[in-house]
C-alpha cells in the first residue's frame, strides 16, 4: 500500500483501475474454466456411464453362457468412440472375462486392480465400473476407461483464449483509464498547481478553474473561497498596516507637538519659578531691610532720647530751686514721655529682633519654663496664676517662647480689674498642634477689637492709665506665626479673655520627652 | 582708678560724653577724662607719643567714621595698645555686638542706662573695679 501512497495520482488511478479490471477478468476467466472443466467431466462421466450400461446390458447373455468371444464382440463396438481406450468385463468373482484395447499398450491402460462400482479420475483417465445384473443378481462388472487428454487440450485452448482476452481487455482498460483518469486527476493537478503558485508567489488573487460539479469541483470552490478570504484578510492586513503607519506617524507628530509644548511650558514655568524665587529673594531682602531699618532707626532714636532724658534729669536736679511747682510737673511729664518713648523704641527693637536674630533651637520643657516666667512677672497678691495641666516639651528658641508667655501673662496681670484675679495656663493636643491657652477673668475685650489688638502700637486703654507700648501682642503674633502657628482671642465683656495659640507638634517633643538642655530661667 | 593715668572716652554723642564727665565729677574720680569723638580720633590720640597712654578706654560702638568694633580690631592687633583694657559702653543690646566685642578681648560690656542715676551706678562700678584690679604698667 505504501507504494501506492507515494505514487502520482495519475498512476494511482490507472493502477487502481487496472488492478480492478485484471482482478475481475482473471476471476471471471478462472470461474469460466472451472465451470467448463466440471461440465466436461460430468458430461464424460454421463456418456461413459451410459456406454458402460449398454455394454453391461449386452454382456449379460455372454456371461450367463460363459461366452467370452461374445463379450469381446460386444466390447469391440467401443471402437466408434475414439476417446475410450480400454474396456473389460469381469465375472462374478472379479476375474477378467473379456478385454478391449485401443491403440495403446495393455500395461499402460490397464487399471492396476479391480475397483468398486463407480467412477474415478486417475492418471489422465476416467475409469467407470458398472455392475452387470441378471434377474436382480449381479453376475459381473463392466470397466470402461476414457482418455482425458482431448478434454485437457480443449481446456488448454480455452485457457489460452481467455488469457488473450484478459490481456487484450487489460490493454483496452489501460488505454481507457489512461484517458479517463484525467477527468479526476486533471482538476486536482491544476488545483495543486494553483496552490503551488499561490504559495510561491503569495499571489492570493489567483483562482483555480472549476471543471466539474463533483466533489473536486466542491473542493475547488472551497479552495477559491479560502483564497478569497485570505485575499480579503491580506488586503485588510495591508490596510491595517498602512493605517497603523499613518496613525503612528500622526501620534508621533502629536507627541512631538505635545513635547514641544511641554518644553515651552516648562521653560515658561521655569521662568515663572525663577521670577518667583527672585521675588521671594527680593521679599526676603526687603523684609530684612525693613527689620534692619527698624533696628537701626530705633537704635538711633534711643541715643538722642537718652540725651533728652539725661538733660531733663539734670535740669530738674541742678535747677530745682529755680522751677516752681508747675515747672517741676512739666519736667516730670517730660521724663515720663521720655520713658514711654524709650519703651516704644525697645518694643520695636524686640519686634525687629524676632526672625532677624536667630538663636539655637533647644528642647524646652515648658513645665519648667512657664513657672519661671510666672515668678518673673511677680504678679500682685490678689492675682493667682495656675498651670492647669502638664505642658509639653517643645523645640524652639527659648527667648522667643519666653516672650510669648511673658507678654500674654503680663497683659493678663496688667489689665486685671478684679479683686480676686485668676489666670490659667493650659495646653491640649489638637490636629497635630499643641493648642495653648492663657485665660483670665479680667475685663474682657470687645469682639470688634479681636483683630486690632494684634496690630502694632494698638492699645485699648489710655496710656496714662495703663502704661503699654502696644508692641507685646504684635510680637507674640510674629513669634507664633514664625513657628507656623496661629493666635486668636476669645472673650466676653466682663467675663474675661482667653488667648489661644498653636504650635506645630514636633515628633520629638512629647509631653514626657526629656529636654536636651535645662531651662535657663530669667534674664 | 588704681593710678592717675587718664581715662580715654571714645564717644560721638555730646550728652553721653557730658554724662560720663558729670558722673566722674559726681563720683570724684580723679583721673582726667580724654574725649575723642570716634575711633580714628582715638587712634590718633593713642599713637601720638606726646600723649600719656590711658589706663582704661571707655568705648562706644555706634560711631561715625570708625566704629567701636573696627577700633577694637586695630587696637587689639597692636602689641602695645592691646594691653590697655577696653570697657564697652554702648546702647546696643545686640547679642552679636556683645559676642564680637568679647572676641576682641574687651574687659567689660555695659549697656548705657537711660536713667542718669543708673548711669552713675554703672560708672561707679567701673571705677570700683579698676581700683581693685591691677593694671598693666608702661605704655
């Protein structure tokens, strides 16, 4: 089968057809010869049996009378039948009674021994044994032998005819199949050719020619349809590729544009940032200049002021006897105004010093610092100052935090109008900030003044009643805001005021954290 | 003071100079007070061989031409003049001024009180101290 599998389809078809034809012809011929042979045989048996019966019929008398010559005469009649080569009659005891030979030597045709009734084919002869019956009693046996060779010759002749017919038929079948195989192999071969062309040239527009409406036709249809689909897909692929290229180009262009825009934006932003930095620098330097200015001005103001103070002092002592009461009063007023002026200048100096002069930041334990400040203020006996809860340790410039508490506490003491004054300092933690409070039960502040009191040189009492520069709260505000906190006041007239300020809670500064440096109290 | 050498006052403000002068008189300080208006003038005085070297210099910081710190830098670089103790007498409470002054080996730093009586106290302290303390000889 493997040989068949590797053959070309044309040869395959021819081989199959030839094989089928030859097989059927040979089978038919063999069947015919077999049938003819058996027919011949049975005909021969019938004919020989009939002749043997005739001989037997005619020999009954010769046997009955033991007349061998008569039997021989009867047997001699067999010479009309050329195929019968030998005949004989056996008596009752199976002894040879009479014989007939035709042209052959006795040994050659004589049966080897007596056999049973019937017929047998042996040694190229048909031998028939028939009983000779007289009055229902077997009196002898007839044996006839016929030569088979004419029959075999005839059979041979027939076989040679059949073989010739088979050969001629096969040749005819070969010619016919060679012609007709093209009906099947032609379309397949052309399809194969088309497939080869398609696969070699990648030309999906080629089509196979449909030659018939059979399965091959269907195959070609399917193949063409497949090609059609591939062609469509191919062209779609090409289209998609082109589209993709176009899109990539577009995107690249867009990206380039965006990039350029971004570069421009970055440049603009950079410029803006530079400008901002410059402005910030300017602002910082302006701020510094302002601080320096305030410092220098205040400083320079102090010198003549001290001169005025000194001179007024000397006048009041040196010329005491020359001044009358009014003159002395005026000199005293002059001195007190000089004092106030001095305090104002001191205030400005302090204010300008915040942020201008940097101190080292320390871990300050307010639980130690605040009581020290309270002691330093030395409030009158009718005022009690209490720390309500535990205060935190914070990292800051100690001078600044001292100024904050000092100003808030001294304000509370200064403005206290009750016989039993109470001032409470407290601290709570709120949203990552420490919220400090300094509360008093003093006169309170009207709400419209809540903002104003933090502005510089703003005081709510006439200066001759309560000596104040109006710098303290401004200073406190500046310090608190410098540390990123807020300050505000809550108050009700007649009930007291509470000043709140917040400071950013640092990681290190817990309520229980150890201070790095011990608090230096008082200045 | 421990000796009768003059006290050099470097001070641009007349009233302040008068104040020191008056305080000296009130305290009966016998040392003569030499008045110079700025650092340059003071250096001229110190470098003039005909002038007696002062026992103590009282120095203001804020002055025209040559201020106190500049004066100190010159004086403390001079082998002879650096021996004369300098007490700063100024209005400035600035930490930087204080630190800078002591870095230049001043003997003291006093902030001028506004009140005259307190001023006198300050001068008294200076007088007392330099009466008790030894002073370098020569110059």
